[in-house]
């Protein structure tokens, strides 16, 4: 290829095989070549320039070894367009989104979130927040020419995103109200591991650093490994902790335990956070626990497809009818759709997944009590989830399609016999409610070749058995 030859964004992206998942473009590291990163950047910038005027784009990364070079490729592409880059280094995705929204500029987060080590991704923000599903289609089909990326410029890191994110939460409180609390931070390779302890310590807590890793660890907050379950229980006992806090790779999905080291489900954490913030209306994915409605804590609950863009899409309509609007997902990411008042101060809206707000509000709600008391006071509906990795997407889609046509047959294949179905919901995947109130929900992942199974029941053993049995049978199909 000649240095002077031009590339077309739509052609490069189509040939790359990289697609958008539930939130962001995801693919193998080998697919994210400098030219593919540039094509995404140029197409994204062109789309946003039709609606906004800007001269700078903010970029940040997670701790994956491939992320820095991808950021450099994005910056090189912006340079071709005469656009400056402000590089915030390794920070949580919500920290990047927050500072970019404040500055009314677009942003690009280089992250693969929780997906396996050999993959990475790009997440895009308009000056007003996350891009929509319509924006994703526009980016993939945009036809703009750019020069091949030959040189990757070094980037100088700015610490403002870090400092603004810390201040966002520490400025809400008048005193060190966490004094006496012992918080364990499971750091692993999280993008926020050098930020979280500063927030907790500023609020008065004693912080214990746990499990820091020099190797990238793909923590999935929806499918917590048995090893990580055991770690949290051990740490809680060993250090007499009030909570263990962690996140996924890019710090937008929290993993929070009670005082005994038992990890809370993300949607239960979200429910408690929303209640503590006195949220009136919620938008939550269809996979979330039905305790949300059963708790009668909210004026209105809208169920959506899975993925933050679908949750965010509901905020505009909800905010016309309600003063305080938020959303959260089963993975724990909390999205604040409107400004809210807290301690007489304004917490600005942040309509993207955030891991920090829910743990702070959980601790505020618990106050001098323990977290398990809050959890046990909720309607006792138990959820479990897990996944089959390296499961071809077309195979998953066939199972879903056949299940929609004959859900009774699908359940029989999964080992459920003599059952009665009371509801079938195909909002996203296939969610089947049984007469005994068990729920089985199958859904192909939008980010990786995985088939996920969510289950809900009136006790944990039933829910877990539904997941284990279903995935075991699906492995054999």
C-alpha cells in the first residue's frame, strides 16, 4: 500500500470484522489495527461534527496492554482531521465521560471492559453522553477517506479527569462520614484502582488494598468466578471489612460485597442505590430482578433491552414526567439520568454506567448498620447468571429462534419437565416465566461469542440450579 493512498472508513470497518455490541465496538486485539482504530475515529468524528462544533476529543484507556497503542492510533487519526487530543491516561470510563460532558466535547474510551484478554474495544461519547444505536449504524456506514496510519505519536497524560471524578463524590459530603469503616478494594487490573482509595479515604474510611495484579484480569460482574467469591469471604474475615469493593476492567460496573464477603447482585445494588437517591422513575433491562417492582419503592419502572444505550434512550421520555430519573443494569452499572439533590448539594446527571455512585449510596443507606440488613429487607427474589464462552453466535440465535416458536420444547430440552409457562418475553433474547415463579432467560452476548443464562427464583438454590442445568444441557446441543 502506498503511503499516499487513501482508505475508506466503511470499507476498512467492514473488512475488519469488528462490530458494535451492547455497549461499544468489540473485537479481537488483532482486529484493532491502527487503520481500524483510525477508521472508527474518523467516522465517529465526521458523524458528530454534523451536530456539534468542537476542536478537541478526549481519550482515555483501561489497563489492557493493547489499549495505549490503540489510543495513539485514534489520536493520529484526529491529527489528520485537525482535531486535538486531550489524553487522560488510565481512568474509569465514567471519569472520562464526566469530564468530556462537562467540557461539551466528544470522547473515546479504549476498553474491552470485562471481555477476555485477547479482545479490546472502543466506546464513543458525544458531547452530551453515550452514542445511540442509530449513531453506531451511522459510524459503520460512514464513507470518509483517511491516510493510512504509519506513525503512532506518544501521548502526554492529563490528570484532570481523575481529579474531577474524585471531587464529584467527595464534594457531596460535609464531613468524613465513613470514619470507622474498613473498606477492602479488590484492585486487580481495574482502570480505577489508583483512584478509588482516594475517594474512600477522603470520606474517612480505612482502606485495605487487595489482589492487585500486573496482568490484565477480565472480571465479569455478572458471572463472578468461584475463586473471586471465595476471595471476598476470606478477605472480609481476615481484615474485618464492612465491604469489599471492586469493578470490571474499565470501572463502569461495580462488584460490591456485604460485611460477610457475599457479593451483591448488580441489580440489587442498583435498587438500593436508587432508593437511597429517592429516584422516582427507573429504566432497567429486562434481565433485572423483579424485586425492583415488588419493592414498591419507585413510581414507574420501564423495562428495556440489555445494554446502556437502551436504558439511556428511555431517559428523555421519563424526565418529561418525573423529576428524578435513573437506570441500572444487572451488571451493577448505575446511570444517573437527571440531576439530583444530595445533602443540599447537586449531583449532576451522568447518563453512563458508573461503579462509584452505587457503593457510596449503599454505605450511606447502611449508615451505622450492616449492608446485609438492607438486602434482607427487600423482597426475596434470587437471581443467578453464567455463560458458555466460545459459543458461536449463530448457534445461539438458532436456539433462541426455535425457543420462541416452541418454548415448551426448549424447556424440555433444558431438563424442565411437567412445567406450565405463564409468560414469554422476547424483548432481548428469550425470557420465560414458569407458573412456580421461576424465570429462565437465555441471551447471546452482544460483546463476545458467549451464550448467557439468567435465572430468577424464590430461593438461591432454585435459581442456581436453573442456570447450571440449562447451561449443561446447552453445552451438549
